[in-house]
C-alpha cells in the first residue's frame, strides 16, 4: 500500500481591471490617495501549496495559457509576494509548517492587472486551509492589507470601490457580465515609476488634482445595469497618460482597438495591459479575432469574477 504523501491545497485568484482610477497628489508618506472601481475578471492565478517538513517557504513558477509571460522576471526568493503572504500567515498560525508554493501564472506580469496581488491572496487562502488556521475571509483581508493595496480585492473579487491607497474596499453590485479583450505587452511597467511620471506630467502641466479623489456614481450605475455602451463613455484612468509617456507604442494598441470596433479601450491600472470593452460576448469574440489578425496577443475575459477560491484539497 502506497504511503500517503503531504497535504496540498490548490487555490485560484483573479486578476483585475481598474474600470475607473482617480489619483490624488503625493501624500506625506509617499503614497497617493486613489478612488478606484475594481472589476475582477476571469483570468486567474493559481497556487498549489504543499506542506513540507523543513520549515522553509519555497516557490516555483510556471506559465499556462495564451499569454507570453516573461517568467524570468519573477523572484523565487523571500521577496516573492506569495512567499511573503505565507510567511506573514505563518507568524499568526499556531499550526504552520514549511510550505512549497507552485504558482501558475496567467495574469500579465507587471501588467497593471494585479497578478502579484492575486498570488498573495491565493497563498493566504491556501496556507490558511493547509494549516487549518481558521481565519475568516475578513480576517485574511486585514492581513492582506500589509502586502499591498490590491491584495484584499483579489481575496474578495466581484466589483468594489477602493479608496485610501485602494485597500479600503466597499463591494458594489454588478451581476451582469461585462466582456473584454485584453492586449498584454511583452514588457512590464514599474508601478512606482508610472506614479512618478504622472506627478511629473502634472507638475509640468500645472495640474492640481483633488487631495481626495472621488468616483463618478454613474460608473457604478452603468456596471449595476450591465450597460456596456454607457460604461464605455465613463472609463477613466489617471495613470494612462503616464503609461503612454513611458510606453508610446500603447497608443498604437489603443488605436487598433478603436479601428476593430471596441466600445472603448483603457490602460489597466499602471499598465501596460490594454483592456477593450465589448458590447456582448459575440462582439468580444469578433473583436478578439480582429485584433489577433492584426498581430496582437489577446485574451478574452469577462467580469465580475469570484475572488480567491479553494479549487482542491488533497494528499499529494
């Protein structure tokens, strides 16, 4: 009879699109106040957490899906965000063990879609289940705040408004699916560099944004009703100008989407991933085919998608 192997837990967590992102000026702590509408989409990171006896936290990464992901850019040491999440939970759990985290990447790396944050959220949920820590989803979300502003949302999923630096979340109603075509880039953009570039552009242009940015309530109304045409006129990202300054080729991507008939296009978060909104699932498929024929790498997604979720719990 074969001896039982170590216990393993597999979790997936979603990437996100910032349907609206308003950014205030730099604060004294170096961060920026934001007001964001997050939409979780059906492109998931996946983590398998396997218990080990050596007490160490180790990480491996592989890629899957149609996106060409630069895997070599992902750290495999203690600085990896998933490893940091596991280490943070281990300090709080009475039953922690060593753990090996295998990350299957699907969300564009450094692409403005919160892939690293999804990894951290998945690691928190996987290790909580692996160690029978017993933390509630709300308790894990509080732990997640220290790991990054987008991590709590990856746990919760769906649609939410984020304020503060994005970590103060209020769930929003959005049940009707919205369909998107993503166009990732072969390169990433540094989020801090994008914010610095935004500050420089504002200074050069004499722009003075409000200290506390706010969300246009019409956006939430359009998402609640699933009205893609109305939403298309309301998409907004204060970071887009900075992303285009750092990566001017994104202007050609946005133009290609308009040419192909997208309702609207927007740089997601700090970029460089571009998200194109379609009026329906069929329209998204047509748009996807046209953009692919133009030589662009594409991915069809819809949202809102669920937050981090245990997929399986088994003996390896």
